[in-house]
């Protein structure tokens, strides 16, 4: 557990979350809640648990491996997403599971689920069931197309990227659609889910009543795509897909160097002239094609070709140094592994180390932290981690809910837990 005597309390301490989620979108929402201090009870099917448990690669006594070699090897996905959560087993399809779920809800503040729309209701663990036993509960449904979807079907990140139009916002004009390398839909929707949960909690402070929070993955990502007005770009004859650069802001984007790539922002007049000075070509600022912001946008192809002609002859570090000397924002394009070890993000716990609890020295792994700082609070994860399915059944069912040994044995015998 977090040492509350030595550090300020976390913002959500005292709140209890029942986590019915699986895979990534839902578990990331509850991971954020756990890192902000909530007690998260992760509910898994005893017949296999969270889907993420089967994600390669794994970590264990042999370090990181593509295939599971030993029973106690743990998927790195599960190791990362289940941090700070207590794990219980509950077969939601078994008779008797609804009663256990109701007992969990009585002492809870929040329920989060990410089943396909309608599934939670069919299983008997939907909002109406939770509200009946706890009118103050905040129940969040995070689905592909919204809790009211009738024909949405299952939604995975790549499906949402495709449907949202996001795949056609990157890449060259004639290139195939580009799948974003991070699961952006799976990561964005849970952030909106947490925003919704916190807003509902604030309203509960005033009214005493809980509510249903409904977040659509498609809606979340499409709302981000919509921040650019694609119809206006088309009407103005401006290409939407421009590869490594954003031509409507030129010069703005990524340029090739002799040994890598550099990101450059020189949108405004002072920055553009700083770029031209770094290139050793200050006269470009007087060229009618590049002498104003609108002119640079109108002649972006020619301007970017000229910048690339300069940058590709020099090492990335030298290009960055020359641009920064002229006050032009620039940065090398880094590999994710290098970025995760940036001292700035490490110092702020925005990325953090994870390790197998039994074999902590077999590999050096880093994962996401909580990228929020508070002046009067802290963040961080409890030591709890459900390595085995139902690891904390005793802590939750016996100690929190008061089930005696006889009832626990009967539930296990019936296949409920």
C-alpha cells in the first residue's frame, strides 16, 4: 500500500471501484482510478480471466519471452494494466453471481464495464441492478458504439480507428491508410470515461444520487478527428494528408536528417526567419514565396523540399542544435524505448518501472504512470496485483463482504467464484 504517513493522500482515496472490464480500454480507465487512489476490485471470470493475461510477451523466471514457459509467467500487458488492483473471481453467467455482484455494489462508489452494449444487462450486472442496491453508485459503460447501440457489434481499437476516419489523417496523399502505432482509441475513450466518472461524482456531492456514465469509443476518437475541419480544407483546395508535415502550418512537421529525423515548428514569422538563418539561407525570408505565413502555406511543397535538402545533409543532433540556437523549437524523433526513459518523465513518474513480483531482477521494464501532478495530493499504485485469478477472494469476499467459510465453499463448489 502507499505509505500515507510519509506522503499526502491520493485524491480518490476512500472510493471503491468494482471493475468488470477486460482487455485494454476498460482496464486503463480503472488503472487511472487506482493510480489516483481508489480501491479497485477487479472481477475476472474464473475460467480464464482477463483477455490480457494471454497477450505476448510474458515475463518470469527466464526474463521476457514470446511464449509462456512456466505457469507463473505473467503477460506484461496484465502486469501493467492490473497494477494496484485487488483481483476476485466471479463467473457472471453462473446462477448466484448476481447476488455476489449486488453485495459488491452495496459498498462501492463506482462500477466500470466495457462489454458490448447490452451484455451487462443480459448478465444481470447492468446499471439498473447496481442502482437498485445502491442509488448513489456511479456506473460507467465504456463500449465501442455507446450503451444505446443496437447494431454496433464488437469493437477493437483498429476497428474504431478505421471507422473514425483517423487512419486517413496521417500518411502521404496516395498512401494506404495508416494505423496509429499506439492503440489510440483504446486509450482515449477511458480518459473520457474517467472524466465522466469524476464529473458524476461531483454532481453526487450536490444531489446524493448516482448515475449512468456512457462513453463510446467511436464517439471519443471521432470527436478528436473532428477538431480539424476536413470539409473546409477540401473547399479551400488544401490537402488533408500531407505525410510527415502539416502544410497548412508550413514549416511544421518532421524532416529527414542524415541519421534520423527531426521535428520542427517554425509557423510564425520570427520562427520561420530563425529557421532560414539556421539553414544559412536568410534570404529565403525575402523570397516572395516564403515572405509571409500565407505565402509559406501556399508554397509549402517547395519550402519543405528546400528544408529537407538542408537537413538531410546533417546529423540530427547538429540540426537540433542549430535550430535551437536560433530559438526554433526542434527535437529529435526518438524510439519509444528511449522516450520512456527520458529523465524528465521518469522524475515525474509519468513512466515507471514494473517487474514480476517473484522475479523482479530478470528484466528492466517501464510502463505508464499517472501524468498528473497535484500540489496537495500524490498519485501511485497500491502493491496489490492479481497474479492468479481470484488472488484476493479472501480479502474481498471474506474480509470486505463478510462471507463465511461455508458460503465461500458453496460458491466455489457451484462454480460462481
